[in-house]
């Protein structure tokens, strides 16, 4: 039976998730990741990880649709048993997400529900259903946002859901301690990806504003985040639990 460590990353086909997959794989950890709809991008990540001797497997999943979770875990269990001879994995990284940039007064109930479903409700129940599959001593890493600490206009629905994830993480750290499972939050600042329509890559006015507010003077890049998540999957991070780590270059200090 294989003793290889395995990480499950949601939203691993692009942006931050892709960089997390690469950084975690470089630590000798096998990767399972989900993607929403872009199968071509997912297959590219699998190929990239394989190229440097890592191992990756992609599964399609809408992490906002809780009704899909049982089927997903059934497929995951079959894969784990076939590949490793058991149905356990070690690290769950709740990364999948989308953004909405709308003023509070224009945010609809549908907008709000979309943010809650993917960033809080989905994380809550995907994690709940993951626990039977997590090895003792496993880790849960939830991806939040700097926007849960500071406020920029037009992100109230998204940021509120992320604030909920941060509270949930502390509860996970407490309630799963008997299984020796730890839980932490990584909270990126503004990162130049396609997230939320790619504003942090293309909106020059926003890029300048964020850079001026950040001690290190620029917008973040995906490679600024993945290594921190990989560190939390390492033995060196074994005593970190219930913590929020903001990875934002020193914004609004």
C-alpha cells in the first residue's frame, strides 16, 4: 500500500490553483485537483506536473453545487483505491472561486447566493465530506482574501463569504483536533490573474492604487502564493493551526 502524500486542490487548472499544484508537487506530494469547465487547461496542468516527475489527476467539479459532492467523492475514492490501494489523502486546499465586483446597493440576491455557495457553503460541505478521507495528521488550507481584513468598494458579497471561511477555519481547527487535523487560512491580496474578469491584470487604475497601498509596491502574482500553501503542506508547518496568513506584500499596514 502506497504511503505517498496526496493533496486535493479545488480550482487547480488556472491562476492561484495551478501555481499551488506546481509548488505542492515539487515537494514530492501527488496532486488531485478539480476544475470547473476548462478541461484543456486542466489537462495542461496534469502534463506540466508529469513533466518534472510529479503525478496529477484532474476531476471536473462545480464546487458551488453540493449535490455533486457525493458523486465526486465516490469517483475520488475509486481512483485512490486503484492508484494507491487505499481511500485516504492528506491535504485539502479549498481554493476554487469566482468574484463579483458590484456596489453593495446593486448586488442582487443571486449574486450574493453565488458568492456564498462557492466560497462558504461549498467549502463547508466539501470539507465536511472530506474528513472521512483525510489521514490523521492531515491539513486543511482554506483560501480567503485580504478583503476579509480591509475594505475596497464593490466586493461586499465576496468578502463577506471569505470572512465566513475565516471563522469556519478556526472552528475546524478546534473540532477536528481529535483527528490531529489542522486547519489554516491563506489570504492573498490583489493578484494578477483572470479572477473576477482579470481586473488585477488589466485595470491600470486599480493596479496603480493597489501598488501605492502595498509596502512592496506592486500587485501580487500567482507564484507569490503557491509556495506558502505548499509550505503549509510540509512537515515544517506541523505546529501551525487555526491561523490566518495574509500573503499580500504588506498592503494597508
